[in-house]
C-alpha cells in the first residue's frame, strides 16, 4: 500500500468503500510539485495543501477547482512541452 491521497466519488461516506470511481494522488508526485512550485497556495493550493492523513468531503465547487488544477498540470507538464516530469516511471504509471 502506498501513501498518498485517495479521491473517491460517492454520495455518502458509507458508499466510499464500495465506490469503483477513485484515483490516487501519489505522495512522491505531491512532494515533487511542492518542491517545483515553491508556493503551492498561489497556483495549485487546493490540491497540494490537502492532508493525506485526514478525511475530507469536497464541495462541488472544490471538485470543479480540482478538475481545473489537474487540467493545468497536464498542460504544464505534458510530454510534448519542454518542462517534463523529472520523476521515475512509477509516477508516470
């Protein structure tokens, strides 16, 4: 089991263990972005400031903000740009 942040889509907390819709935000990726972006609160704050050891229910506005942040990250760190990930293949998977 790897440490990181697990995002689940569910209507109630009881549905989370059964939810098939989920994604993991790996700890090494979070650490990398924190080092590269220096001041996470400005650019990717909602994502990078999440506590991996606590539970949190996100509002619809926060979910939309996370989608926008992920799109920005994909655009900025895309393989086709000059600024590529500097992490190992585990993160790419």
